[in-house]
C-alpha cells in the first residue's frame, strides 16, 4: 500500500551530515523529540507508581525508570530500551514515558526504562553492558520492585531493539538472568547494511531514516574500525539462534531497516524459536509514535501491547526457545505473517 498520507507532511526528514557534533545533536534530538511527541502522540495513562533508581555499572552509574500499574502484587517485568541511533534519546523523554505507561497499564506489568550511556563518548559495547547491568539489577531486586522473577521480558525500538536482541544473545551465551520474551520494533539488526532494503535508493533517501544516517550512526557507535559483523553488535550475524526467547517483531514498510526484522524472524524460526513478524503497511521508521493523529499508529501500539499482554496472561503454556518447542509454537500460532513470506 502507499505511505500513510498523514505522514507526508513530515517527510522526508533531513539526513545527518558526516562530522556531526553529537553533543549538539543529542540535545537537539531530545528537545525536538519531546516537542514532536506533544503534537503527535496520545498521553500515557496514569500509573500507581513511577520511580527513578540509580544503579552501578562499569565505571559509573545509570538510571532506570520503573513504572507500576498497581502496588498490590508481583507482576511480570518488561525492560524497555529506547532508540536514538545509540547516540541520542533518553529514558527521560516524553515518548519513553508514554510507551512505558502504556505497557505497564495495558499489559499489566512492571515497565523499566533503561537510560544507557551514549556513543561516541561511550562506544560499543558500553550501551550493551549497561543493559546487561539493568537486567541483572532487575533480577536481583525483583522483590523490591514487585517483579515476578520467572517472567522478565525485553523490548525496544530501532537502536533499542538492536540492544534488546543483543541482550538476549548475551544472556543466553553467558547463562545470565533468563529473558522470557522479546518485543522488537523497527529493529536494526544488520550493521553491515547489506540487506536489500538497506541498498534500496528509495527507502534510503525519501523517508525518515537515510542510508547515510546509518553509516554515520554506526561509525559513532562502533568506531570506524569496529567490527560490523560482531554478533552482539549485529544480532543477524549470531551463528546460533537456538534457545533465544520467543519474539514479536514489527517492521515498517517504508523503512530502510525493513528487511532486518523479517530476516531475524526467519533465523529464529529456523532455530525452532516461536516468532510472530508483521510488516506494518504505510509506516515509516518510528511512525508508531503518531498515535494522536494516525489510526495505523494506534493499531501498531495495540498490537505491541497485546503481544505482551497475551504472553504474560494467556492461560496457554508460554512458548520457549529451542527446537523442542516447535509443536507448542504451532499450537499457539506463533507464526510468521504472510507479509514476511512475501518479503523473503
């Protein structure tokens, strides 16, 4: 289908320039993001408690923001990792506040936003290490924040989805705290930028994320000599996808990262991991936040929240990663969509 007409007034967004001053970019991005959110996003619902906690990480501290819909019970946890190209964004942004409120209330869980440190001042793998520290802290302080230890999930958008997927790999490989489910939105999973959608000149120049942006941001994150095939930087390059948590993946039709989500879904399925993938029609990168003005964005939001809610509260057994759970996957209909089959 064509691009959603509501988005036309916002496109194309300007491309980044080589030699970008990332300190200024970060400040401008965060300010502009909050201003845009006020225009295009519905406010988040009320929660019973919102608190900021400071946790130790290697050579410093970071903040987590914890949202609880109720104070009376131990609940599943959803660790949310924000986007911003690894160089910008903040857990204190208005859009992250809205998303975490929506998920805490809509999926009846404890939502935890991670304010990881940003590149290029803190290059790879520092952001991922911060996310690991957040996962460990939630596991160790579950009783304090009212979390059910058996159901800790992760999610994120764009660069945040990259970190969420990498975190599932690290937790599996290092036998860290178990992650039960992953929710990835417009994920950046192949930093070599070698998939067909990365090479499409239309997708790479005319919408919300430019191919040239990808190179600037990845160089800032990894450094110019960084290894773009490192599986913890590019989860699509993991040699083994078995034993990873079940996934819900949403990609946007008019996004140069469109193929990342579909390819990752295919790798998970081949490894016997339950996955549901959809290619959301008419959307561009991060247009899911336009819930005040765009019905398709409200549908995206409900799909994401519904995936968490169903995983947390379904009366059916929860699926797990690994080939031995293929029959359970089929029973629960964790299948790739027809859109994925057309893309692959």
